[in-house]
C-alpha cells in the first residue's frame, strides 16, 4: 500500500543521508523524496512516498524515529490529508492543431503554460500523483513529450493536526 | 607509563585552548580512564595534547581494529563508555569492524577519528575517507565537527548518545585544522545534555505493565527469555527476583548469559541454534513468553514461520524497532529494562499474585523430562582431548569466576555451553556480528579494568590469528591474560557446516601451515604452553592460571572431529534439533 510519510528533523549536515541510507540499508522502498528547510531554519521537513505492508510500514516509522536527528514522523495517509506534486513538462507544439490541443488539455487539468518556444510549450501542473499521471498520459496521446520533471509529493494533514516541535 | 607528563597550570590563566587541548579536556570531563588508539598525521595534535596530561592513559595497540575491540571489552566489563582514537583514512577504516561489532551488541563506544583539514575535504586528499559516510550504517550516531568551539559539546553529546537509551557506538570526525595550534577558542562544556530530537523512553506504559502481569498471572506454561539488555542495564538481580517470584523457567540468549546465574535452579540453559533442548522445547511449548531485552534474532528463532505458534508474547525492550521486527509481540512494553522489571514486580504485588501451583508443577515436570536428555553433553573417552573437557577444566580451576572473552567459532559455543556464568558481564563475546579476532583485544580491555581477576581469552587456531599482533601490546602494558586456544587445526565451525550441509567437502576450512604458537608467544616475551594429552590437561591448565604476572598462551590440541551439539535443523521450528549425530530431539 502506498503511504506518505512526513518527517521533521534537525537541519544538520548528514541528516538527509541518514534517512536515505536507512531506506537502502533496510531495503525499504522510496517512490519519491522531497526535502527543504521549514520556516524555522534549524529544521528540515522531508516527505517520503513509500509502499509496503503494515509490518514494513511499522518498521519504517520506528526506524526513522530511532535516528537521533529525527524529531517527529507521521504517516499522513493514516487520516485525511492534502497531497500535492508539481510537474513541469515540455511538449511538442509544432502547428496550430497541436498548440490548441496542448492549450485545451492544460486548461482542463487547470495547469498553465509557463514558457513558449518556437516549437515547444512548457506546462506547469500541480495536483496529486494520480492527476499528474493522467495528465501526462493524455498529453502523450496528443503530442510528443520532450522532457518532464516531477517534484515528488509533499503533504500536510487536514484540519487541526499539525507536525511541529 | 613513563611517557606521561602533566601540563598543570599551563593554560589555567586563560580560557583559550587549541582544538586538540579541548579534545583532551572534554575527555577528562567525561572522566575516562583509558583511550585506545593509534597515531597518524591528522591526530598528531591530539597525541601531543594527550602526552602532556595525566588525567587518562592512552593505550597504543598494533592495529586500530584491536583498539575498538579493546575499548569494547573494557566497556562490556565495566559498563563505561569505551573510547577510541584513530587517524583519518586507513586508521579510521580499520575501525569499521570494531564499530560494527559494538553496534550489533549495543555497546557504548565513542570513536574519535581524524580528518583532513576542512579546506581539503572532498578533494581526495592524502588519507581522506568519508568516515562518517563509511560508518553510517553501523553507528548509533555520528558528528562532523567543524569548529574549535564545537568540540567540547560534540564530545559530551557523543558520550550521552552512546550510553543512553539503547547504547551504541558514536563516531566523531575531527578535521586537522580545528585541532592545530593556530586555531584557538573558548572552552565550554555542557555535561547535562538535552536533545530535542532524542528522548529515550524510560518507564514502561502502566497499561502495558498491567496487561503483561495479567498475561503472566494466567499463564500455565510461562518462559522467561532474557537477553543482552539485562546485562547492559545491570538488571540481573531484578531478573532473578522476578524469576523466583514466578518460579518460572528462564533461558538466556548468547548475549544474556549470566543475566540469571548459570547454576540457578530455574535456569534451563541457553536457547537458539546451539541452545539446550529443554530451553528450545520450553519456548516452543510455552503459552506465555516473557522476552526481556532480547530481540528474537534469527539464531534464536530458527524459522520464524514456525515460531512458538501458541504463545502470547510479551516483549520488553528499550528499542521500539526491536519489538515486532521479526516476531509479532502481543504485549509490547517499551522502557529501560531495570525500570520495567521493577514495575512488573510492583504490579505483581499490587495484584496479589499467587503461583498456580498445579500448573507450575506440571510445567516443571515436563521441562525436567526434556532436561533428562542431557542434550548439552559429550563423551571424553581415552583418545584426543575433547574441547568441551577443556572448558570444564577451565571452569573448575577458575572457580567459575573468570571473565571469559571469546572469539568466534566452535570454541565460542563450547564456552557458552560448558561455563555456567554466575554473573552478568563475565561472558564477553561478539554475538551479533560474530567477529573473529574480537577475543584477544576484548580480553585485554577487561584485564586493564580488572587486573586482579582471571581474564581468559578462549579462542581457536583461526580466530587468534586475526589479531595476534596484539601480543605485542600485551607485552608493552603487561596484560597477563590467559589465552586458551582450542586448536583443532581447522576453521571448525565452517568445517562443521561443510560436514553437515555440504557433503563433507572441506573447501578452505583447513588452516594449513599453522605457526608454532608456543614459540610465537615466547617471541613476544610471553609464556607459551602446549597441551596434547588428556592426562596433562588439568595440571598444565592449573599451572597456566598460577602464573600471575605473565601472559600465558595455552595451545590445546583438541579433537578436530568434534561438532557442536545440539544444533537446530535448518528451516525448522525453534525446537527441531539434532542432539547428536543423526539423532533428533
Ligand atoms: C572475521 C570473520 N571472518 C569469517 C567468519 C566466519 N567464521 C565463523 S566461525 C569460523 C571459524 C573459526 O575458526 P577457529 O577460530 O579456529 O574456531 P573453531 O570453530 O575451530 O573453534 C569462521 C571462518 C567470521 N565469523 N568472522
Ligand atoms: Mg579452529
């Protein structure tokens, strides 16, 4: 089962490598990982999308918690949450027809065209992984995808619940 | 040691120190007595500062791996943090095996490693390795120290992390430029460390304690399964009290031996791969298993799918990751084992616990039947000396009071089986990593701490050669340990597996061209002795233990065909065992 873990940890040299090392050392899966400092620069926040059965998940959470640098970890997928990912994608828009198609699909998915070249449009889209997948698939059916980059997902719990020190 | 001097008063007027001086001052503030190490370019400033003080002593080994094992042995015997100093690059990488050994057995250790100057880091400078990166999977934590002022508190944090919670090794990397004389700073040290990201649980959750006692109280076939956590937490007395209160059978893991005395009437032997039949049978048939500071290691459980299907498992451990990792715990309790044991004892009184006499009697009757098989047994006969016989002699001569430090192999299992340890910390071995070469340096560390006790290194012809160079360190610091090598002219444990599993094909399990160990010992200035006949075994061993002020290397030629029994059958349940060749339990 796919899970999204949010980790709050000390923003110190080596703390990210300890997380990454732990996942590879114990053969845990990483689908995506994002990291950045929080509003308090002494802290970093990591979002990891991973998968595994309940036992594996329990071990992942415990093992991450055991790292000295880690302050808190929570499984966002346990309750209702917001999940977002950013996609930047370059597609071929050679002629009037394909330009219109690209524009139309982008509008439907509520994305935006952020750069235009002679033959290439760059589109930005945010959403959850499913939406991004669907967008890429639809776009690929209409025109050629030149390049794409995804940020990996970030997430936050809905409502009162907060991950903080 | 004659090279020790003092710097009394030298810097007392000012609070400005070099990084190297800060390292030494911080170590002194941690009240260490010994540091084990080997010099090299990046740590020469630290060596210079150590040379000019008298608060603690530096022990110069002959290989950095031995420094880590020596610090480790010292720690296992005393409970204090073992401290190591190594230079960058090869010095640091030589420590990795010792760090991993300490990590697997949760031994508190601080390893100070030199590093190339900060401005050269990343350039593949001479003797640069990323030791923090290399050691990452086998440390509890590590620090890159990057400024002079950071040194004292980094060291004090390292000690705190190493010894608190589930103990383990911590690496501190010190680049040369922050140690050198041109770079000075103010010395401030916080010995009462607080970390917002690290607060190990101490007390067991009261609800879990109540649940545990309820399960214990309704058990008809209870087994106490205790591990190295009891030893590390100095909780042997509480364990004994609990076992006696419950009149429960108690088995110890390889790491937990001595947690309950090996001669206690409730002790049913070690469990696991080479455990006693009664211990493994009791586990397999238990209705409640109380696991205390043990981790259901694969060398205990055998096939996890067949593990004790009818038991309710109560698992007490300081480390939540140990709980339900390999075997699902029905009642997990996270906490320091000594505190939780006290909580359990209190709750038993609170709930007016009474032994269910009928159930207890019939459980013991059953266990005594299993015991009658005498699975940990051997026949000496007229011929070659049996290795087990040597351990028994060793036990008698030392009154069961020696520190026994083991290497890895058959000799290790024989020692675990035939030397009933009365106290925790008496049995010192590399259980988790199984590091050949651990025994001698570990014994040296123990001897340093307890010079008046018998300290034995039980070893084999293979293992002893993995750190044999330390015989030289023993001469330098006069460490008269007694080395007893069960010389079977082979990598016995490997050969046993080849006999049992690989159709008797002895691929590379022979030690051809063994040295003359007697002469070898003598060349280092020690006493060497060989024992070849059964008739001379007891007398010569006694003689060896009577030589008080010199290291004695006893090379005992034992029966090379002996196998360690009992032995679990691969992929079977915990109690599927060979008791003797071709005979199942
Ligand atoms: C560093 C290391 N390398 C290899 C092994 C695998 N191993 C386990 S026991 C053993 C044989 C040990 O031989 P010896 O020390 O003579 O002991 P014996 O089994 O003969 O008593 C080997 C090679 C190990 N445990 N450690
Ligand atoms: Mg051997």
